[in-house]
């Protein structure tokens, strides 16, 4: 069957089961858009900025078990997308980016809307392709999906010149694929797993530390079974929230810079640390030299990516393989030989953890009329019963959401972890709503972040997406202000907003509902009203205490035990 390159792209996406493509048209991709309108299996979602396309595809992927796809034109279309690609890359999100390119004779000639897409994106993709022959197009797309979803997942870019989308070729799409140069390890070494289990059985002060890899591997169920059977404390990184139920008594909460006191102290003082799908990043362990722990501490590290093991912290038992597969093998070993843990030592360890918990490190001042952002998140959790899909931007509101919304299920928490991208929240909510049309999707943001991609309110109107936006508006770039207060002598250099839009009127101008909240006793009623509107986007502009800080906090360069806690007035 002879098809144009553009038709081959659409047919290949259909073969991969793609339902939605998030994109923005331009000259180099008009042939692809023409082929899109000639079929009805794939729905295109028109965003208002290419960064929004990447974030929407990202949010679609994070909230489902599917691959997000975005389509952008050459030059500025591609460069506008780079922030979203880098965001997905840092958090290992499987995504396909199809970018248009100038026709092959013009590549390297500084043609109109030309850029070196392969060179620009090479540092922030798992892999990228420039397809110069239409006969290579179908196989390249198959390779891209395989690379994006296997091993440690990530974004893969396909750059397609316009003349390639016009050329004709026979269409044949491979059912399976092998690549000699790419063979990720999936099956872990059983001997290493047995060593790990022996160490866990002998542990007196064990700790389970999980990251986003548990969610990406769809291994939350197996991980939860393992932790509950062992009876060990479990901490979830920001990317791992929902990988183990946050409301479970075995959960000590989030570790790291804004983690709980009990999680950080347990991470530092345990004798066996089981790290699963986590990468010991700087925001989790603080100062690497400080994270040496007690002399007898042993570290087990499970990860699909061998380059992540002993990258920042030297480990004792490395296990390279699929997290879910490793968890299933560990459960089998427990079934075959359920050796009792050192019960007295474990009880003493839990006594110590409960003593750390008694500090109530997440307490905050509740007096006064000013709205406390923590209270907003707690109320949201109560009203949604923890069932909503929550997206956030980056800053104080992100940390408060991670701390006070107890995520019991995976893929309900969508936030930019590694790159820390302001503007992520709203377009990610767009993607999440398309992936989960029957669920409440709530974007928690701040007045600085929401303005980065606020044009996607038009996308929400066009597709009638009843997303709820909670804008924790404190009139500052909140996290910047907090650091300036604590470490820069309260010199608030350029972190204060002298001019902000009327967000209620702005939301209304896009055709949505806007509600302003100024007092604590208005919060619950306003949230109830918003959540009850099942067919409207509601923008809640909640004016919060401008001086509220996120605690606990590990200052930059400090260790996990050097936390700054909330000091009640």
C-alpha cells in the first residue's frame, strides 16, 4: 500500500494504539495535519503553546499507562517544546515528540524556521531521530515507541523533514522489534535478590525508600504487599508519592528537603536501607558527605538503570532489573522461607520512629483570619477523599500539596520533580483529564506559576475540560521569597508581584467560572461549590498568608538531620 510519509506517521500511531495527539500546527507539519483530518481514530488536541503540548502529553502519560504524543512544527515550534521535553526526560516519562523539519535540501542552509533539532534536544531525550528517507519512517516510529517504553523510560523525538512527509512509500509496520545495540536488563540476578532478603531479615533498623521508578514500573501493588509483610517503615520521594499508600501507618511520609522529620531521621539512622526505583538525588539526601549514616548501615539499591546505581551514594547490594519483577521475586522468597524478623529490635525501632513522629513536624499556626495554604490542601483532601488526580506547578504550593494531600494510589500525583518546571500544572491537567475523563482533576498552583502557561485556559474551554484550579495566591514567588527571608537577610529582590491580574475576571474572560476566597471560613464552601460543578472549569483564587513558609526544611548544603522545623509563635 503506497502512502505519503504523513499518512505513514498517522497509520503508525494508529498501530501503536494512540488515542490523542497534543499539538500546534505550522508550515513543516501541515502534511501531517492534513493526514490527521482525513481519519477519525486519533483525536488531535489543539493547545495554545508548544510547551503546553509537551506538558499535556506528559500529564497524559503520567496519569495513565500509555505513551503521550505531541506534534510540533520546526524552528520555534520545536524550541518552545524543549522545556516540556526536558521535564519529561528528568522524570523518565515515556513520550513521543514528532517535530517537523525543513525539507532535506535546505537542512543546514539556515532556512526559514530551521533549527538543529537533533543537536538541541540530544541532552534532554532518551534518543532522537532525523528521518531523511520515507522508507525508514515506519520502522523509526516503531523504534521510538520501543525505546520510550522499555528499560528506563523517557521521551524520544522524531524529526521529519517536510519533503519526507510528502514522499510516497509502501506501508509496512513491524509487529515486534529487536535492536542489537539496545538490550536493557529486565530480569534481575536472583542471587543478588537473595542476598538482599537475607540482609533485610537480619535488619534491626530497616527502612524502605521508594521513588518514581515504582510507579513507572506499575509495581505499587507488589511494593505495598512487600512492605506490609515485612512491617518496615516506608518513605516515598516526591516522585514516588502514591507508590505506597500515604495514609498507611507504615508510611513515614516524604523524605528530603521538605520531608518529614521522622523520614529523614530514619533514613539517616537505619542499619539497612532498601532503595527501590529512587536515585538518591540532592533534594532527597541533602549533603552526600553527611549521608554516610551509621558505620553498620548497608544499602540495597533496585533500579532498571545501572547508571543510577552508586552514582551518588555507594551501595552494598546493587540489583539491576525491572522493579516489579524484583518485588515479585522478593515476595516469592518470603513465601518460601518467611524467616521472622528481629521482632524486639524492630519494635524498638518503631518506638524510636514514633518518638520522632511525636514532634508533629507538619504542624502549622492556625490562628488568625488569613488563609493558611496547608489548610486548603487538607480540606481538598477531605472533600475529594484522596481520589482526585492532582497536578501542580513548582514552588511552595507544590511542597504543601506533597505534604498534606495523602496519596494512596499511584498516578494521582503529577508534578515536575527533576527539572522543577513552572507552568507544568495546567497543561498536565489537560492531558490527565483526557486520559481520565471520569475523574476529578485538580491543578494546584501559585500566582507566579499559573501565568507561565495560562493560555491553556483556552484549550480547556474548547474541549470543555472541567478542571479545578486552586491558585494559592500569596503575592510572591513564594519559594524564592522564603529563601530570601531565611538566607538573604529578607532582601526580597524581584520576588514580589507589584501587579497581578484579577484572576477571577481573567478566568471569566476565557469562559470559565472564577471564585475569589479571602478568609479561612470561606475555603470549604468554595471548594465544595467548585467540585460540584462537574461540567465547568473553576478557577479558585485563594489569597493566602503571604509570610507562610514551608517547613520542615533542610537548608542547601546541609544534611538530613540538620532540619529547620516550624517554631510556633
